[in-house]
């Protein structure tokens, strides 16, 4: 996760994180990426059920319930263990998490146990009543996924009217006093929508957006064909930076982040180096605190059936099941060789990643993409768009 507004617009300084000793239990949510202990933010795909038919669903969600889905009590056991382990955030995802009738109860339990409860949702089920309920239990944040404006979004979601319903859900959450942000996954079919998405942010005064780079997993994944070229990715990141700066300069600061490609960090730094050397030094310090990709370390995932993964894209590899052993024990198992390697992935990456001067602030990026393209977990991330010259090996 790279905070474009934090880094490029200077809304965060290194001293802001040091004030909290960079401890994940003390840091405000917008500074968690700079924590020193990297206690895992855990995504719980609490259900596989969904009311939409998205063409790009990484969870392969369906309208029906999965054969095994954790119960309310099993969910509470997971949450209690995570809270005691020190995980700062319980992120409820799916499928569509609001398909679970007990979602408010589970969110309330997370808050009562000292965690921040947030949800990632398509927004269509956030009625006025649900928004009030979520506010009452102390939900911190709602991330609503949009794939573009109405025509594009509805096509991606497979249901006509999904865009309008998502906007209604956003307004209902905001009117209830819940912080809301957008989630946008970048691919060939929707890059032209990004300017309109920024316009929507400004018009509706939505305070936050995360732009997700495409992540593909599994050998021969067809999603590789949907990803941008390396040059196109650079152009999109430049566009995001330009539009973010425009909002900031016009007195409309918006928190803008990019996710799932840590090449964005050095890219922001290199651009800042040309524009403001003093600020560039601060950007580099923050990137060093960020430490790059944290799959298997600062990010974890639990599926609806209790399986534990390095992140939500590693479904083909599990480290154990929380129905058999607590997450805290699975996550710290010294006998799991692959998990231990992921926690120290910089020692195992090969090729240009191993030689890259930015390795300490990127951590080799997404291993799951390398596996999908090269059938080698430790090969270079094929989505890294930095040139050999920029990474210091030319």
C-alpha cells in the first residue's frame, strides 16, 4: 500500500509515525502502513455468497452458501485470538460480507475486543437501516468497490443498477457518520474511467480511494491478459499522482493510495527527486518504514472455511485452518518453511529483484504474480515497471 497523497503531497511526515513509536496498536489507521511490528491486518472472507456476478471475483463468489462456512461463534473465536495476538484491524470481506446476517454482531465483537472493524463491500446492501446499525457497533470504515462509471461498473458487476445502488450505499453510510472510501481495480478495460472516478470523488466529497493494481494467481491465469503493459502502468500512476496533487492544491485534500504494486514507491520517490529534493528525502524515509509487500507478514487472510492464506490471492496455498488451530499459532509456526520464507522474502527473490537497489522498500513485490507467470515464486514480479536503469542494474 503506497500513500500517494501522503508521499507526493506531503500530508504525512516521518515524525508523525515516530510520535506513536510506530507501534501498530497505537498508530492511527492512516499510518498503519508505517508500523514497525507489522502485526497482521487480517482479511476475513467471511462468506463466499454474493448478490452480484462480478467477472473478476478472486473469491469465485456464488449466490449459494459454501459447503463449509464459519459460524458466528467460530468467527468470534477467530476475532478474539486476533485481538489477543495484536492484529489492529479486522477487515470483513467476501463474497459480499453483508450477505451474512451476523456481520454487525461480528463487527461489534471485534470493536469490543479492541480491534478496528472495517468492511470491503459492493455497497448495494448498505440500506439506511444497515448503515445506522453499522455506525452503532462502531464500524470504522466502509470500502466500496467501483469499476468505473455506470455502464462500465454494471458490466463488470454483471447486474444492471449495481452502480446506482453502490452510490446509494455510499450516501447511506456517510449520512450515518461512517467514513467511506472507494476501491478501484485497474485493468485494460477501465483505465479510461479513472478521470471520471476522480471527478466523482470531488463531486461527492468522498475522502479516500484505493487504486488496486491487478493481481493474478495460478499458473496460466487469464487475468494476465487483462493487465496493463508496463508503459501503460507508468502512465496511470502518473495520472493518479497528477489528479491527487490537483485536489490537494485546490484545497480539496483526498487520501489516495495505490495497492498491490510496490514499484509505485520508488516511482513516486524518483519523480519527487526531480521536483523537491528535500521532500524526496522524507518520502524515502517513509518508504523505508513501509517496507514494501507484506503478504504473509503484515497482511493475512482467512477464508470462509477457516483456511489461512498469505493474502486473499494465495487461495491455492494454505498454512492451516483456524477451526483446527488458532491463527496466532499458524502465523508464527516456525516449522512452516514457506511461511517463514515469505516473512523474509528479500533473502529469496532472484533475478533483477535480487539486484534491485529498492529491494528494502519493495520487498520483491508480489510473489504470487511471479508464480502465475513464471511458475516460480521467487522470480521477478512481472508487473514491476521500473527500468533497469531506475533500479540500478543497467
